[in-house]
């Protein structure tokens, strides 16, 4: 009988039958993995199954290719911390929804696990929204790269120049120099400076900090959202998930009113 134990982040949970549920996890060693849980509608267990929760998971099945069953024990519940901060809760929900659809099933993705755990911790600890939103957008760009859909943001696709990169082609995903847009500026996506490789600077204590200017967060979400939709979600005939759309809406509302 195949079985394993691992740590996981709950990506989604849905009812299955009368008292059961299907849980999708991002696990540290086995990638995205689904399993059946019993007592899904139990009041005492319902809080365990919130997307974003970190859990200790045990999985068992008669055959390795079967759905199998989970035994889950709650380790951390970040959504409870974010309940009074809708924009952070939307960020956490967006992470889970993107990974739930975007990751291949049962393929180890250790780098995605590590970056996701780190991002959730940043969301939890950040004092200002700008502090974690910049890292969130970089996380989306890096996820695209790790899934084979990386953007070419280092040099201009037309001139080869590495400075004054302020546009991105919505077709190729390559950066475009300020003076080489060829009259198509209004069709280009804006490239926020913090997504370039020179975006990090050192603070007084030597810690890397993110450089974020006005409108950069909206530009960044529009950029990564465009390519998540076009290169990832459209492959499975889906639109961007509602939590991701809600995050973009909340960011636009916050900074348009500031």
C-alpha cells in the first residue's frame, strides 16, 4: 500500500459526496497532489481546509495512481491573520488559485514550494502593502519562468540595449527600449522597474529592498496577469481565477484613491 508524509499548503477544497471532500495540496516534495478527506463538513475540521493553510499531511491509497486519502493536521492558518486585511487575503487566495490550476500534478517543484512559503511569510510580516505586493508580482513572473514561460526582461528585443526598458511586447513577452517601440507604445505593456534584474538595492542594514514607484504595482499586475492568462490559463481553457482578478481590483482601487 503506497503512503507518504509531507508538509503542504492547501490550494483548494471542494465537497465530494455527502461527508467527504477533495483537497489539493502543494507539497514540499511531491508537488501538487490531491486526496480525499472524510468528515469534510465537520465543524471541528472545517477550519483546517481553508486555502493557504499549512498542514502536516499523510496520504494513503491501495494503488499509487488512485486519488487516495489524506489525514491532515493544521500547522498554520495565515488566512485568519488576514481577515481584517482584504487585500492580503486576496493575495493569499490568488497564490493558491494560480497554483491549483497552473502546476502539473504530482511533479516535484521544490523551488515553487520554497518561494511560495517565503512569499506567504512576507505577506504576513510586511508592515506596508507595497512591501509584499512587489514580491508577489515577482513571484508570478518567476512562476512563469519555472513553468517554461519566462519573460525576456533583461534586454530590448529590438536594439539589444539593457537600459531604459519601459515596455514589454504583449505577444513575445520581451522588453522594449523607450525609443524602439516603433509607434506602438499604446499597445505595449508597461515594464515596472522593480521587475528588472537591477531592481534590488541595499538598505542601511544590508538587506535587499524593493524599489517601487507610482503606478508600478498596477503595471506589474497587468503585465504578469496578461501572460499568466495567455500562456498558462488559456492552455486549459480557463480565465484568470477570481481571487487574482479581485487582487488586481483592490490594488487599482487602493492606489487610484491615494
